[in-house]
C-alpha cells in the first residue's frame, strides 16, 4: 500500500540523513518511526492488516451476495401467505373431491370390491371352469364363491377376473 505525504523541506532532509546513517531507504525510516510512535510490533501490524483485509473481503462478499439475491428476488413471485394458503387448500379440496365425476372417461378402469351378482372369469388355467363367465354368490375377505354348472365353488379373489356388473349395467 502506498501513501503520498507532503513534507516540509527540513523534515525531508532529516529523514534522508537518518536513512543515510542507518543504511536504509526513506520509506523504511518512516515505517519504523510510525511503528515506534504507535507502539506497533510486526505481529500486531500483521493482525491489523489481516483485520482490515478481512473486513474488506467480507464487505465485498456481502455486496456480491446482495447483488445475486437481488436478481433472484426479482424472479420470485411474491404472494401474500394468506393467498398461498387459500390456493393450496383449494387444490387439496379439488383433488379430494373432484367437481364432477362425469369428466372421467368410461374407458378408464376403476377399482372396486367384488359384489354378489358380478360376473367373473376364472384365471386359473388348471380349473375346469377356465375363462367361463360365472356369477358371484358369496364374497369373503380373500375368497369368493361362484355359481358353476356343478354347483357353488370357492376361489381366491386373485384368481377371478371381473367381467361386468349387472347392477352397474342396469343403472346406465
């Protein structure tokens, strides 16, 4: 770091003669005089410089971060939290309770529990009733009983394939 100082002629002459006597430059004489005047040794001087540089670095970093966040802040849509809460609540309610079920296309399959009267097919290839359309007469947790040509027979629900429901067909 350089500092330009205007000195009177007699002061400069005194510094120059002292530098000549000590065998050093005028700059070194002035630096030593300042150190003596303020009682600064080498380690405290380096601490002062480090502190100064640290403060400047921190200041520059804060300025750059503020500039970056300012640009990001411009891009963010700031809405009041009340409005965001209302929008979020409305979207949740719409997803839980769609406005109209008629918007669903009839080709979209829906999942529902098997009911008495539903027509199903047996998917078990080893069964003598494989791919027959059979009517459900009893429904349990895991099993369903169907009416076959030989009487009632129980199957695991996973082995049954839903075909149609006479109840749903009569409503349409």
